[in-house]
C-alpha cells in the first residue's frame, strides 16, 4: 500500500498545519509521485482555505508501533 502524505496549512494562518494522507492500494511509488500533484490540486480545490506546504509518497508501515 502506498501513502500520499502531505502537510496542509491554513492560508490565513500558515503556522496552523496538519498532516493528511491519501492511501492507494493499486499504484506503484512512481505512479504516486507522478499523480500526486493533480490529486493535491483537486484536494485544494475542495478545501480553498488550505494550501499544501509539502508532500511525499511512501510505503505504508504496517508493523505495529509501541505507544
């Protein structure tokens, strides 16, 4: 599974940011990298008060982590 991980910040308060992600089960890491910008543009159009400050594609870590 591939995760498109991005940081979204409020346009009016650039220090107010949250990590968000989109999960893909049927794409390669390269396909994620190539398709990320159009997907993020759609997301920003649906959330006009937000902007994307950074993003990356990565493999989802399925191993359990200690709390």
